[in-house]
């Protein structure tokens, strides 16, 4: 960032650059002050001359973007302190741009550059080439080259000023002034495209008022003065759009004015509303909407008559226009309108400030009530009498043709001739429909023929037929065209009723010569009642007859009232249905309109976002470029300063500085580093030489002082001894003097010792009595506190005891309640259990029966399996005996010993003398066991268990001890014993759930548990 310079110096520098013709450099120097940090703290008295000069340079160089940035910066600073300064700068900016346009027009000798369609469109290479090869004269090209750029800049200055001043209440006045000047610019130079953009810009600024309402100095539309400024601007916009004949933009301007008027708390000025309705009349006339055009004239006439101050001739002309516009509304019956048309009519009605849609009849009544017919010219009154009073369809066109010819000569009434022609045709068809049921097309054209000679552009046969078909399509007339017969038929449905509450644009029941069938059906009963009432009144019936028929009449009246009530309810229901349908159609049209408007708003929003994004990107790019330029300038300045410092130090010469590139900062830095290293080395070398010299000098000093050190020591020792002796002598003298003074003081104070002792005893006795009293009081207080504490503790204990007793009582009650509850639950559970046991018993009986059936089946299978098991047991027993005998023989061959005898009746395990790891022998039992050959039946004895013994654990323990006492040798058994008792629990074979015993899978011998121990 460039360093900040005083504003006076910057302005003086810019003036100097301008004097030598360097305007771009002067503008750049003035622009740099806006990027300084101290710019905001600069006083406005110093900044305002700079801003004026800055604006002049921007206008001379046509730098619109630069001027916009500077104005934005200046506005942010000055809006809180000096609004007049901003107004003067903006006004100066616009005046200079306008002066440049006038100067260019004088040079080119033209009034305006009208050959450019869009001032904001950039010139492409194709357009330049096309302009060069086109047939334009050289003067036209010169004029375009001179005037158009300044015209573009003037338009850009207006837009820049509006963007700078928007959404700020303190700048609202100058904002409205600039907007009105922009309207004048568009009107003067006929810039229609720019005018549309200007209107969109103003609408966008107004829509953003609510968005920025929280900011400081935001616009408050509830302020009457602010709202009046906006209304003045919108009326100027409306006037300009009407003069430029931009009718769509004029209608949008009317909507803007209407929206602002709805926000106003007090009524606007009558003159302003008169202008509003006058512009509406022109808009509706150009759009061909005769109904709302007449309504706008009626509102305008009402305001003008209320203001007053108009001459008789002017009021007569105005009354004639009101009456003509009302008569120009076509005559016909409008049925249900489409949704789009209903929404549009509702908008137009609200713009006119009406509560409901106007009709031709209501407009005529309002006009006649304001005495318009008397003030209107004679020709207008005759036209009214022919169209509204008389009924002569055969001579209608003949009578009106001269009047229309006279109106065509008047400029005020000439625009109404097409509308009057349509209204005349509709009136003619309406009157013919009342007289005839069908008309030949030739006769109808002959009736319209007089209009061709009196009106330019009168309808021919095809246009008349097209108008008739249009009326039939819109529902204004119930008519059919038969081209085969060449006739027109007027349909008359007797059972079609029309709601008179609907504001028809033209239909009226006045001047009806022959009522239609629907009118006859609808009014038949009422006409009969009227005739009867009139007849009774004319005949004068006697009072007696009336008295006799009173009861009958009351009955008839009741019946009539009930019938009328029923008919009224049916009619109300039918009207409610019709009204509801219309409401639904209206809501649908409003919804469609809202969706369309939201879609358009979304499209506009996206376009604006895209445009704002492009503007932000462009601004960001320019900001980056500006920052880069500033960085380059700073680098160059730093490089220059560095080079100058190197020249001052002597590293570089002035000639070398001119030859080398100043922009190469890195090279200058490297040169500075090399120079710094060189200076460091030289400084270190000088320091080394100096330190060496000082070292040599110090050595020489010490060499010369060495012989003098002993002499100095002796002299110093002598001086120290003398000093010590003097200090000791003075200390002894001081101690003697202090002792003498202490003795004198003691002798003087000893005289007061007796008085001191007496006084001390008196004080101690008095203080002792006071202490005893205080001690006694303290003791009494302690005893009282003890009593209080004891009472409090006893009371607390009593309260605690009562609380515990109460809690115990509560607990006992809760336990009794819980016990009762638990007893009840146990009773219920017992009942449930008994019920479940009963169910279980029944189930068990059923299961027992099934079990008995299964037991019979199982018994048969047990018998079969027992036989098989017995056979397998015998086989396995024989194998085990054979194996035991073979093993016994092998053992006897290895170690023949006498077997230990076991008493008869004892049971024990027999152990052999073999090692622990050898295979154990088979144990035997006593000799009283039954012989092996006589095995009991499986059902009578227990199953065979190899290695099992009789008795319990005591017998087994005694057998084990006997075997140990015998030396660990077991007696080999000669044969396998027969099972005589139940086996040990550990040796019991596994049984299946169905009672069957498992059979070993292999019939081989296995060592028994407990052997080989």
C-alpha cells in the first residue's frame, strides 16, 4: 500500500502533472489516496477540493468506473458529517458530463444521437466493420463518433450517481433530483431502452428499502415527506413514459404509484391524483379498454370539479369527453369471464380505487348525477339521446353518422371513433334482438352502410361479421350466424337467469321495448301481483267482503309467504353456488398470476445474481491488479532505497547504479550480504590485532612490577598492625566509660525501689479481686450454658425417640399392609398353583396312560435286548478269563512267588508284584461266590461289572490296606466272579432315558480303574 501523503501535497502534485499534460498520472495519484488507511481520518475540508478535481479528471478522461469507486469511498466518509459536500460533488459530476454532451453536440451540429439503440451495448468488431462499409455519410459517422461516447458517459454518470445515493435517508433529496434529471435526459434524447432500465433500477432500489431497513440512515417510507419525494419521482416517471409512448412502462409506473399511495397515511394532493387519473385515461385509451378508460375519466372529472378553478369552455370539453368515453363502452351482456381476465380486471379496479368492477350503466348514472349532460356540447348530447333515449334500430346508423362526422373534426374526440363504432354496432344488435328473432345479413349491412361515408376506416362486411362473432364468443350477445340462409338468429332462452348484481360492462334493462322470454318468465308472478293489486284498488271492494275474506286471505298469505321463502332459499342457494364458483375461479387466476410473477421474479433474481456475480468477479480482478501494481511499486521503491544505501556505503558507484537494473532486488540484496560479510571479516581482523597488542602490554606491566611486590607487602603489613592497635585501645576506653555511667544510674534508681514494690502490690491486689469476680461470672455463665445445652440435648433426644417411635409405628403398619397384601398374593398363587396342579395331574394321567402303552412296547424290546446282552456278556467274560490266564502264566514265569492268602469272606483288590507301569492283574473275590457257569438270569441279578467287588467303601478300604500289608502282591483270580451285588456308582454303565443300557462298541479287554496304583 502506498504511503499516505498530505491531501494538499497530493492536490498540488496532481495540478503539476496536469500542467505538463500528464492527466492519467494525475488521476492515478488522486486515486491512490482512496486506498490509504488514513483516508477516513482526513478532514472533509481537505478532501472536497481533491474530490472536485478528481471528478473533473474522470469526466475529461471518461473514467466512469474510477469515478464510481471514488464516489463510493467519499460517500462512506462524508454521509455522517456533511451531506452537502456529497450533494455538491454529485451535482458537479452530472453537470460536467452534461456540459461535455452539449459541447459535443455543438461541435457536431446535432441535437441528439438517435442512431444508437442501446448506450450500454459495447461496440463489436462486426459493428465497426459494418459502419465503415455502410453507406452513411462521413458527417454522420463524425457526429456519431463525437456525440455518442459522451452520451454514453452521461448515462453512466446518472446510473453511478443513483447507485451512490441509494438507500440513504440523508441523501434522499439529491437522489430524487438525479432521478428526475435522468428522466429529462431520456425524454430529451428519446432514449427508450435506457428509460426502461432506469425504471427497473428505481424499482429495485425501492424493493431493497425493507431489506436494508436495519442499517443506519435507512429509508422510512412511513415518513410523509419521504413518501412524497417518491411519489413525485414516480409521477415524473409516469409523465415521461406517456410522453415517450411506452405504455407498458407507463402501466408499471401507475402500479408503482398505486403501491405508494396505499402506503400513505394521509390522502395525496388532489392535483397529483388528477394527474394520476389523466395518465390512466391515456393508458387505457391506447390499450383499447373502453370501460376502464371511461371510469378513469369519471374519477378525473370528479377530482377536477372538486378542485374548481376551471373555465366554462374547459369544463364543457371535459364533460364531453366523460360522456363520449362512457358512450363508447360497447353494449352487451358479459357472462362468466375467464380467470386471466378476472385477475386483470381486479388489478385495474384497484388501480382506479374502486371497490367493484365498473359497468356501463353505473358510469352513465355517475356522469348524469354530476350534471355532465348539461355541460357537454350539443353534438354529444344528441349522440346520447340517439344511443340511450330513443329506440329506432332501423335509422340508428343514419342518425348517428352526421354526428360522428362532426366528432372526427375535433382532435379531442377523434380517438373515440373506433370505440364509438363498436359501441354503435353493439347497440344496433341489442335493439334488433329485442324486435326481431332473426335478421338477414344483407339487411344488417344495409343498416350499417351510412357509417362508411361519414367515418374513415369504417367496418366493412367482413369486419362487421368478425365483430359479431367476437361478441358471441365473449358472451356479449346470444347470437348465431347461418351462412347457408344468410341470416343472423338471436337466441332467447326462457330459462336463463342473469344475476343483476354482476357489474356488467354494458347491459341495462332500461329502454327495453319488448322484454325477452327470460324476463317474462322471471317477472311473470310479480307482474300478476301488481296487476291484481292495481285492480283491487281501482274496483274498491266493500269492507264487509274484505272482512269475510280476511281469514282466507291470511291463509293464502301464509301459503304465499312459505312459497316465497322456499323460492328465496333456492335462489340464495343458487346465487351462493355461482358466487362460490366465481371465487374459486378468481382464486385460481390469482394463484396462476402469483406463480407467473414468482417465476418472473425468480428469473429476474437469477439474472441479477449472475450480473452481480460478474460485477464482483470484475471488481475482485481489478482489486487484485491494483494490489499487484502497488506491490510492484513498493518493490521498486525498496530496491531504489537499497541501491542508494549501497551507493552511500561505497559498495556501488553511481555509474554502476545507472547501468544495472533497479528492479532486480535479489541481486542488490546479495550484494549487500557480500558487503556485510566483508565488513565483518575486516572488523574481526582488527579486533584480533588489538587484543594481541593489549596482551603484550599487560605482560610487560607484570614483568616490571614483580620486584616491587615484596616491598609493598611489608609496608602494608606494618600499616595494618598500627591500625589494629589503635582500634583496640579506643574500644577499651569506650567500655570503661560505659561501665562508670551504668554504676551511677544504678545508685540513682535504687532510691525508688521501695515505692515501686508498694505500688506493685496494690495494683496486684486490686487486679486480683477483679479477676476473681470475672472468673466467678464466667463460671456461672458456663453452668447456665451447660444447663441450656443439656436441656436442648434431652429435648432433641426426646424428639428423636418420638420420631423413631412414629417411624416404627409407620413401618409396622406398612409391614402389616404388605403382609396382608403378600397373604392375598399367596392365596391367589395357591389357587393358581392348585389349578395348575389339577391341570398337571390330568396331563400326568394322560401321560401315564401313554407311558404304560410305551412300557409294554419297551418291555418286549427289553427282553429281546437282555437276551442279546447276555450272549455278549458271556462271550466277553470268556475272552477276559482267557486273557487273564495267559497273563498269569506270563507273570509266574517271570517272578514265581507264593500268593498271599485272603480270608474267606473278605473282599479286596489283588495286586501283583509287577511294576507300576505294567498291566495289572484281574482281581478275584472270595470262594463263596457262585460258580461262573451258573450265571443268574438278567432279570434276577445285577448286570455284570468287570473288576467290581462286593460291599461299600469301608470294605474296599480294608482290602486296599490288606493288600498293602501283604507287600503289594495281588492274588490272581482264576475265574471271573458272578455279579452278586450292585456295582459301585463310579462303575455303573450309562443308561438311556428309555431304560436301555449301552453296550460297548468293541468286545475287547480294558484295564479297570484303580488298578496299577
